């Protein structure tokens, strides 16, 4: 197993269910009704899946989720047999790993209150693109919730909001979390402290020009200077852009979320 994994402890009841309102922020990042199975290496995954009875036959806003270490290939074989597909990865970058060469004609600066609308626009464009790959959903409430989220970040001591400009035009956005704002995901790794990259988006017309690399290089310098041991992020595994991009910048897959949607076949 990956040395960046935390200690894995069994749970008495591996099955859980959660339901969201379509107006909630988290409704953008997955189905409204999710059944989850907590994986443990000592458990018989095939037996657990056979005994699992999630609801939601034919309902596309239900999902059954199992998150396993990306190197747990034996689990992958079982999940495939039960109709699951690997869609979401938590990738990890240990500190002080070299990144790609950023584009020299890109200006990176902090997001200000005057930039919130354009930051939301870039974020929504990224959500719309990622929605093709089976996990993310653009909801009627998505833009409003992202506006609230980005505005609230500006009140932090460390907003972690970066805007990329080329020829004076905003073309990319990245935001990251340092502890304690990253504590919600820190349990996914045994390394500490952990940071989290929550968003990287580049305007469609500007992709492929080094803007994403410039944003990431800038963020990595800040995170390394802050003494972060590992940086985590989520990316859509089927996305033909994000998967090679992140791994070229020092990340590797740590956890993979397998989904069956609708939840019940």
C-alpha cells in the first residue's frame, strides 16, 4: 500500500446513507442521495457488496460509493464485477516536488472582492466541463453557492485564492486550503500537515497555454513555504486533461472512489 495512507481501522457498520438538498453547495459535487460502503482490507468486499441493498433503482440522482486505496487492485476487480466504475481520485503530492515550467506571460495575483463574479464564472465553467465525467453536477444553485463560498474565503487570513491573467484578461482560477480549513480531508493521509487544492480552472479558449501550470507552480511555492507535508486534491479520473496534468506536477493517486449510479442496478 501507499506509504502516504493513514492507519486503516475497521468500522462496526460499514454502510451509510446521506441525502442533500439540491440547494446545498455539496449537491454540485455528487448525487443528492448517496449510499456509501466503508472499505477495510480485512473485510470480504464481495460479501459486503452482495449483502448491500441501496435504494434508487432508475433514479440518476442516487449513487452507491466505495472509496478504496488506488493501489488496492484486488478491490478493483470485485467492484467491476458489481457494476461500479472508478470516477474520482484523491491525488497526493509530497512537499518539495519539482513542477512544470510556468508560462512567462501569465500574471498570478490574489483574488479581490472586485474579482468575485469573474472567479465564479471560471469556476462554473470548470464545473460544467467536469460534469461530463459522472460525479459533478451543475445545479440551478451552483453559481449562487460558489459566489457565497468564494466571497466567504476572502474573509480568511489566508484566502488561498489565485487569479491568472494574460494580457490583462482573467483566464484561470485556483484555490487552496491550509490547516485548519483542510482538516476535513487530512484523515485521508498519514502525512501532516496536509493542504488541499479545491479548484483549478482555465477558460476553454486559453487551455493548453501554460496557465494551469503557472497557477499550480505559484500555489506549490506557497504551500511548500508554509511547511505543508502533503497536498491533496480531487480530480475526475476519466477527464483526459486533469489526469495527466496533475500527475505531471508531482501528484499520484492515493484513493479512488468507485461509483454505481443509479445506486441500485
